[in-house]
C-alpha cells in the first residue's frame, strides 16, 4: 500500500504537474502562530509541508532559516511543540502530507523508537533527515517502517553516482535534491545544476525527485517544475513572515499569497 506522501506525489504527477512542498520551522514566530502559518501554506496551495525542528546549530540552513530557528528557540520551543504542530496541522488539513525535517541529534536524544511512534501518532507522514548517513540509519528506518513513516534523504550536486544509488536505495517517499540558487548565477546555470542532479538521481531510483534550491517566485517554481517531481520552498516563506514584523495577519496573508503564486508556477512547469 502506498504511503500518504507517495499518494500525494503520484496524484500531482497524474495531473501533469510537480508537487509544491512548503517548509516552516515549528515555533516560528510562536508555536500557535507557526501552526497557523503552516495552515496558510496549505490553504495557499502546498501539497506537502515540512515542519522544521529548530536546532541551535543548523549548519545546512541559510541565514534566513537560521534567524527563524533562533526566534523559535528563544521562544522556548521543544520537541513536544513540534509534534503538536504536526498534530494540529495534520488534523486540520487531512489532504496534505505533513513531514518533520530535523537534524539527527534531537531524534537520537529523544529516543529513536519513541520519536517515530510519537510522530506517527501525531499524524506525521515521514521525516527528512539531512545529516543522517544512510550507513547509520538502520535503527531509524526500522522504527519508521514499523509506524508507516517515510524516510527522505538528501542528495547534492557533489554526490557521486554510486553514492546517489546508495542513498536512494535507503530512502522512501521522495528524494530531496538540494542545490544552491546563488544570487549572482543566471537562471540557466541554476537549471543546469539542478536538472543534472535530478537526471542522475532518477537513473538510480523510481522515487520522485523533489528539488530545493532557493525558489521564491512563480517563474522559478515553473522552471524547476519543468524537470522535477516537486518544488521545495522554505526561505521565501520564512522571509515573508520576518518582513511582516510581528503583524500576524499580514504574515499569514503574505505566505498564503506566495503559496498561491508558487502553486500556479508548478502547474505552468
């Protein structure tokens, strides 16, 4: 039986489009405000949402998400708040898949089996683990499988073909292809970098390949949707909330509007 995550990605493909995947960290700008913000992403058009587990040293994240994590941590966010965010979003928006994106250390400290059980009980569809090597993931994957959770691993342009095969063989749901959209790079260069990674990844797996590389506009979403199964957007949503400067109504309207624009983009792609 296909997982909820796989079903949503397959449904988007059947519609002839890429899926739209939105990211926000839990507890940002507050726990309750974050729950409402993630709901606004789905209302605007996101098919899948990633709830970030804020970390004190988010080495793989850019400055925008680091700022949001810092706000969440100063607000006292805990793993129980992340799970509550998943639970409330999943209950309010049953058509969407809700994932947690987290570094490995908090899961290890919480307890691998306990985290998998609690995430599944909250209605989570899976987990993205960007810094967990596949060689060290057996315990997690066993616990995740027992609770019907997908495990999404991350690949990068620097990943060699052999490594891509190892990573994709261990994962489920989709493969997260991470590339950097540099501010000085042309769109063609960015497309070539990401498109090559998608092609090499697809050569190793039947899993959908979803791309995160700094997309922030309808046009960029359309470009990436032209070669990927999903378009992942995080920093642009976080920035909209930061720009609202504490005005929650404005923040929710801004992220809902951006999600709507990006949803149009993935359909054009």
